[in-house]
C-alpha cells in the first residue's frame, strides 16, 4: 500500500495549521496541569505567555546556526530548549524548588503531544522527510511545495510514537510515579535519536546533530534525577537524625 500526498496547497498550508494546533494544545494543557497541581494561576499564565516566544526563538535559532546561516525553519530540539528555558526563567524568579519541579514535569509531559501534532504537519507538507523506501506504506509527494519518489513515512512514525509516549506520561502522572519527567525525557530522546536514522538528512552521517542533542537531553535528565534523589536522601537522613535525638 502506497500513500500519495499532493502539496499544491491554496489558502491554508497544513504545516502552519498543525504547528498552530500543536502550540494551542500544548500550552493550554501545560497551563491546566500547572494550575491543577497547585501552581499559582499568575505564575502558570506567565509560563504560558513566555513559552511560545522562547520556543519559536530557539527553534529558529538552532536551525539557522546549525546550517551556518543558510537555512531557516523550526527545529524541534530548539523548541524543546526554549520551553525548558521559559520554565527555568520563572523558577529563577520564584525561587521555589517545589513548584519548579512540578512545572518542569508538566513541561516534559506536554512536549511529546506537541511534537506528535507538529510531525503530522511535517508529514502532510513533506518536510523532514524519510529515506528512499519502496516497502509498505511508502509515501510519495507531488506538487509545488514538495516532490519526491517513494520514501519512508518517518514523520508519521514519529507522530505515532510520540503520541504513545504522551499517553504513557499521563498514565504515569495519574499513578503518581516518581521521576516521571526523567523517564519521559529519556524515552523521547531515545525514540527521536533512533528514528533520526530513517531521515533523509541522516544519509551519509554517522551521527547527526539531532542525535547528539538527544544524548545531551537524556544525560541532563539523568543528572537532574540523580541530584534530586541525593537531595531527598539527605533530607530523609536529617529528619531521622532529628528524631533520634
């Protein structure tokens, strides 16, 4: 079974629509989660206002810098960095470790959903396309925007995988699992890093910039979890010592 997509768009390009839908769904859910989990509405609102600006800024900046000033476009890794930086910026202002942990976790929870929706837009537009492929569900683009031979539908695969990761994250949140954000961040980094091998842009490369950034993101999450666990043990030991006196 082959898939054919015509990119002769008229008034509303599907990529722009899906990016807008991704931002609307992600930032709205982030605000709702923050308020429901005890973050002040004003703080939640500031994060929601700051996140789009920082996400788009770093998404464009990373693409521009990585291409040596030759390309413009949205980088998912740049957007991820901008999202986290917006939360950290508010954390530096509030200086509340408890709320910082919650807002970082909520940010991590919504990112897979946003990425899943945006990748659907990439699939419809033909950007970030896959390697040449003639097997089942190969996709062929035609039209003014994109024209290709049969290629692997890597964008669709990413959209499905990351929606599943989002669902796993919401289940973990409902069950109050510890280190939910670290598990999700590591799972997202591993999934994106592996799927990057199926992108056309990876041809001829041993390791791509996306994969290096995925490794860095996973390492940062693990370091954060280790630091949190050490702090928790230290607090527990202090309480036990006080009770023993």
